């Protein structure tokens, strides 16, 4: 995901802008892996293989999200790993 996209993204739940981004792997201006976080509703959206997965809760893949959180426990802040919606470690 190009970091410039953050200027256009809003939370799909509450339309909050701006959102926070946490990079766990990046190359120049491209975020390969990381998370987008909404401070208003406390939801996280993973970035996997350069693609931000910003779906409403009912369309999210819990298994994929939990694997992402497990893999990135030491790289992401506690507010995502332990407190973010829709689920956390």
C-alpha cells in the first residue's frame, strides 16, 4: 500500500479521518505489512502483502486477522494487539 493512500482512507464503520498507520514491514513509500487503526471506534485493519483489508466486522476473516495479530504481537502497539476491535489476542 502506498503511504499516500492514507490521505484518502476513512474507517468503514464510523467514517473517521485521519487514521493511524503502523508499519511492520515497508519498502520506501510502500507498506508491505502493518495495520491501520481508527482511534474513534478502536478497530484495526491489517495490511497484508501491500493490501489494506478494510472490511466491516461481519465480512472479516477472523482466522486471517488472528494469524496476523499472532505474527505481529511484538511489532504492533498494545492498543491493537490487546484491545482493538473486532477481536484481539
